[in-house]
C-alpha cells in the first residue's frame, strides 16, 4: 500500500526541477501550458517563429523556481527543429515533457454558412471555397510537425532515465474536439481532418514508442472552447451563461474553459506514468451534446 504522503496532491503532481518543451508556447493555450508548468517548478522552453511574442512570455517564478525560456524554432522546418534540439541539448541533459502545441486554423463557409441553391451551385461553392494548399498547409503544421518534432526530441526524452528519473520523458500532442466531432463546424473540413490526424498520429507513436528500449508515453489532449488567438472569447462572467448555452457554443455548463481547467489536464499527463495512447476530451459541451 502507498503511504498517504505519496498520495498528497503536492506529491502526485510534483514536477519541480523537470524540463519541458512547448511548441507554439508564446500565446494562447501554449502559453497557458508553459505558465502552468513553470508555476509548478519546471524549466519550460517555449518555441515559435515570432521572437517578440516568445520574449514577452519569458519569466522566472521565484516562488516555485520555475521559468520560461524562449527559443525561436520553426516546427515546419527540419533544420530549424534540429537546431532547436541542439540548442537545448547543449544546456540540458534531458527533457521530461514535450508538448506539441503549435497549430493553425483553416477557412470555413464564412458568415453565410452552408452554401445554398441547386446541387450544382452547392458543389461549385464548396469546390471554390478551399484550395489544395489550404489542406496541405494546415496538415503540415497540425500533424506533420508533431511527427518530426517528436522524433527529433526522442534522444533527449529517453535520456531522462539516465539522469535519475523513473521514466523517460513523455509527449503530449494537442488536438481538438474538432478532431472528434462528426460535424464540419461550418465547413472547416481541413482543420477538423487535421486534428483527427493528430489523434491518429498519437496512437501510432504510442504503439511504436512502447518498445522496451524507448518506453515514451504519447497522449492527446482534445480541448473544446478555451480563449486563444484561434478562439477569441470575450465573455467570461456568470451573466453570460445563457450566451454560451446558445448557438454556436451550445455549452450546457454555460461557460468556456479556464486556464485552471486546462492546466489541471496538462499536469495529469505530465505525471501519470500509466497513461499512453489516450485522448482526453476537455469540453463542457461534448458529453451532453453527443450522448
């Protein structure tokens, strides 16, 4: 039986002194992730292409000893990824947590919604609404970059076992509720398909990385409505509950997710050594809307 002290929250979620990397960590959910980890004593390297955003996010938390350090890295460029890995490996012996968070959104039907008219008119409108580049560019960031970043950091992840940790570092891929829904959500087909691809990639990496000489856990977090650059949400007070219960949100709890909600989910993946290949939906609307 475990001692009670081992079951205290302070013990269960103890990541103090560990090293994390968060791609796209300068804004939105990536920055929430980085702050949550730094607040609990981790040194967090955030990566992205916009140097000014990354620099603005840098911090040192004197209370926890955690920090956020900016590194410019383009996750769609293999040479840039290799340079980022080299930079971190020159400063750290290993990393404990890689969060593939960088992502972009796509075009949808727009304000007018689903095209109307004859079958020929609907076909033409949907054909002209998106291009092949719209599909391939979003897949490059939301899926392919997660693959290349994960495999590039694999040596640093597995090195954690060689430096006093009971397990190798683990990977968390950020997908979306859009990767699970069967609706196009106003025609954002390419985005939803890419986020479904993120989940599939996670499951494949989890199986391949379970080898005895690797043993790296790989999981997915599928958030719903959280304030970010991709999902601007201004309403947050209790009086706005009816706003969120109606379309287009349809959230029975009457609110969007909070940084605290998100941080709790991220920390769970960072520390739970018996979870791999899983997808956690964190959305107050999903269960009731799809029961």
